[in-house]
């Protein structure tokens, strides 16, 4: 697939601002916005409260990235549950009773009081284009502390749970209501993940049996409502189109953003884009 940067050329004047809350790397899995790194027109502001992970991120991403060991939430004091696997650590306590039914283990090795910070209060952030949340059940806390910045945000990429893997955690429905109140609409889901409930196993292989029990989505993608595109600044429309094309392959909504930009600026980006899509998909 062609890059949208080939069409935009020098029209995208500013960097795409990415805020990553829960920035720890997931093994060899790339960041969801990794495709935006290729052109260098971006800046990542990341938050990872596990200090060893935060320092590691600073080492491997020395340029165009800023990382802070802050606990991002709603600004309250909370208890942080550090798990044996740091990637599953959370401001919420693992729901051991439920997890035991699923053969899932989240061992807490330590817990301690922390002061969370609201995104709205982080002086290093004045704007957001792409907000990624991976905070093990505390997504709604982050959203509650970002009312000002969500007005400027174009895309929210957030993990969501459909069952309470952590005690008293807000589930998908609550997150959906909160983001819709900020004029976001659900765009798509990435990797709906299920689990096998005991006692059914085959030769002690827990996950060999297919299951319809959905537990969580690796990401629910929310985009500022397309009914709001006309109110976006021209450069914001280009940044939104870039994210939609490069990260998600959402060509239809990207085309809508480009068409809206054309009507503001008197350009013909949509026409060029649609011709390239035709060549990519139909003219082979």
C-alpha cells in the first residue's frame, strides 16, 4: 500500500502528537503507531510508571520521544498493584475469583500508594492527535482526567475489557459512554480476545477449545465524530487522515477527511487519493 505522505508532500506542516499512556513495549509486538515513525513527522509523549521500563524506553527511543514515570489517572491517590508480569500491573486489584475460572494468573508481588496525575495537568502536553491507552482497567480514570485535551484529540486507541479482570474496573460500556460524551464515535475493534472457562480442557490444554466468551479487545478505536470534521482545523484534518490511512488502513474515513480538507483549502487531495486507491485495488 502506498503512503499518504506521497500525496500530502509538504502540506502537512506540523508533527503528529502521540500520547502513549502505558508505553511499555509488549515483547516483539510493535507499537500501534509504529508506521508513523517511518516518516519522522511525529513526537511521542509516553508515560510508563514502572521505572525500569521507562528508562529502557528512553534508551531505545532517544529521538522524537519523551518518557515520564508518571501514574496517569484522575488525580487521586490510589494503590498500585505491581504484578509478577509488570505489563499486567494496575491501579486496580486483579479479580482473582474470576481469573481462577479462566485459568488466568495475575500474581501481585507488591502494592503501594501512588499519586496519580491528570493528563490535563501535564505541562508537557498542549495538544494530542493520537491517544493510546493501555493501563489494565484504568482507562476511564485517564479519560476523566483529560477533558481539556480530549477536545483536541483526533483518535483514541484504547484497550477495553468486557468482563472485570480487575476488581471494580470500568468496562467497555462505561468507556464508550465517556468517549461519546466527548464527541468520539467507535470506529473499529482490533483483536477481540476470548478465554476458556473451567472445567473444559482437552489433555490439559486450556485454550485448545474454541470459545465464544469475549474477555477484552486489544483496542477499541474511537475517532472524532465525522459529523465534526467540518469544525476541525485544516492541518488537523491532514493529521487525522494520515493516522487513519497509515495506522488502520481506514481508507473510507481517510477519504472523507481529505474531501473535507479540499473544501476548506480548494485542493484536490481526495481526487488524487481515490485514483491511487483505484490503482491499488482495481487496476491490477
